[in-house]
C-alpha cells in the first residue's frame, strides 16, 4: 500500500476512535456505515431500546467484514446478559442468525456469542431445537463424506477444506449444546436426537469432536453407560479428561 494511503488510514482511525457517537449516529452507522467505521460505532452502542435497534445490530453479525462481525458478537453477548435487552433476540430470525454466528470462521465470534448464551436461560431454551437440527444436518454431511471410496483417507485428510469446515461447524455447535438446558426434564423429548448425535460424535475420527461429545456427556444426569465407558477409555487424554475431572 502507498505510504500516503497508510498515513490517511492511520489518521482516519485516530479520528474515529476519538469520536463521540450519539445514539442516532450509531444506529445510522449500523445500517449505512462503512467497514472502517462500523466496528467502532458498534462498540460505542451502550443500550438497546427496542427490537428494531436489536435487528440493526444482529444484521451485522453475518455477511460483513470480520471486524464488524466480531464487534457485533461482543455487543450482542453483552446485551444477552441483561434480561431487558436479551428478549430482543428471542425471535426466530435472531436465533437463526446467532446460530450462524456461532459457526463463524472467526472463532472469536462464536466464543463471544456462547458467553452471552451462558447468561440467558431463555435463549438456552429457544436455541436448543434449532441447534439439534443443525447438528444432525452437519452429521448427515459428514456421513456423505464417509460413504465414498477411500473414506478413511478422505476423513483424515487435513487439506480437505470442505470437510474441515463441516468439522469446525460441528465443534462449535457441540460446544454451544453443552451450554443449553438439554439436560432438564422438560427437554426429554429431544433424547432420541441427543443420543443420535452422541453415538456419532463419540466415535468420530477427529479427537476434538470426541472431546466435545464427552463434555456434553459429562453434563447428563443419566448418560448412556456404553458411551460413558467408551469415552472414558478413549485413546486421547483430552477426551478422557472431560469425564475424569
């Protein structure tokens, strides 16, 4: 990049970080701002007064520059920790967008959103069913990869970008599952789906997936004995450790 352009960028960055945004300016920036200024404007957002304002924020969680997505995730997580603002994200579209954000290629986005989910019991309930559906869909994609010649080599191939993306999504989906309320008695209707997920993930070739399966299993009141023993005796220390600590 030309030195003059670098200097201009530095000067603009300094001006933006020193700028004090009004609420109206911030909301306008959420809708019409550029990639350079949006992250700073998002982080300056101090409160939400209604669902329309929340919608402007969550629209920046996907399909944007990585810095914008990360800033949006941090702010959404912050608002999920307060009941009065958390309820603005309980509609179907917001829940679906949050699930997309959890599986963002930038792990900081998913990590921030999970922190918010931990604090919102209502969202933990609302997100469970669509999350289970997502996980089962991901598993079907991995089964398709397995149902091919040389499946073992294909699944082990660390350069297989399509497979790695699916596994990445499964990893973060399982991490989120742990922080839902799947273990509560009124969610026993999902036992069959949960068992199907654990049967697959407890034997998956990638140990990070088995580790997340063990983590979910550790939260169950009455975990299936066969799966419990299987993962307690896993060859990988990190998998076993989830059930031994």
